C-alpha cells in the first residue's frame, strides 16, 4: 500500500524514522536508475562518515574510583570469603563524539571507473549548522569539478543548501550538470505537491536518465511497512494548523478506504 500523501510524507521526517527511510530510499533510487544507464554506467552506493563532536558543555569527566573492599577481612581469613566492592560514586560515561554514516550514490563510467554523477539525499547531519557541517566542503568540491550533482532535500527542517534565487519551499531538488554551472535546475516543492520526476545527467550531451522520486518513495513506504507505525507521533518539525488538519483528513480517508486501524494515539 503506497503512502497516502500525494508528495513527501511528513511523518517520514521524524527522527526515529528518517535514517531508516534514507537508507532504504538510496538503493531504491539505484534500482530505478540502473536499467536506464547500463551497460555503459554502473551505479554504486557509497557512504559518508560523519564524526560529530559533542558540545563541550555536554561532556562529563570520566571518574575512576580506587579499587578496594567494602569490608577489610583479617589476614587469616583472606581467601575464604571476599565481600563485593561497592562503588563509592556513580559516574556517567559520554562519548566525545558521535559517528553517523549516510549513504549516497555515484554513477561511474564502467570502463574508466570515473565518477560521472553524484546523487545526494540530504540528512539532518548535512543541514544542521555548526562546525560539523562538513557536507558543504564536499559540495563545493563537486561544484568545482567535472562531476554532475543531484541534490535531493526531503527535510523541512533547517536552512536550505546555498543557492541564489531559491524561493521559499518545503522540499527542494537541485540538478547541477557540470557543463551548465553555475546554473542548476531547481524543483521547489511544497507539502502536498507530488515529487517531480527529475533528470539525472550523464556524460556530456548524453540523454539523461529519469528518476521518479514519487514512485521510489511509494515503493519504499510499502516495502518497509511504515504505515503500521509511523503515525503514532506527530510530524517533526511540527505542521502548521492548516497542514495538520490536512494531514489528519488524508490519514482518516486512507484508513477508511483500506480499513486500517487508527494508530495515531499509539494504540495497536
């Protein structure tokens, strides 16, 4: 059963769902593109590794207690019975950094193994401001290279990636063929609008492959069984009152058509 929403499903943006959705949509996009670009090209899944440092104020010193016995036994009784050492203090252990992996796609020339196109599905790690926003550096390198860039932003939270003349929108897809920079194709999408089929540029003047993002989303939604659990919580970021009422109507209509139990209150 496909997603009941006509475009991006805002419930998929929730923190407890997004990473799973992200990692499921990437291979679905590869499956959609591979038949179109074979045999000249191959589509490979690669991974970003982000190491995000925890803010200094959130760190804790690691405490070490002296090793000892809760009760000292006479020398002659040692070896017969040993009391369990009680810890004199309790400490909280926090890592200095959090490691996150995000998948993306590369289209390679099969003969030369040269990267032709990079397809990025943005994640919160890409978009959050701060010193760990190292995707911007990679993005700049790609835009200065001979590699095509397809950037798909299906998150309403945080600021958009830098782009001149970009209008306000809930979601955004950018396609930057290397031969047309600094110009890039832009698809600003509002909540409730279908995700567009977009061109995926290949080498030179070759005909672009076509990526149907909406079809890929519906496929992943169905395969992952998201309808069984993602509606237990409200979308994050929160919807406006108008959009919240709209989303409620869509879910009620979908349940009526498919005879699905109401799971928005967390009950089975």
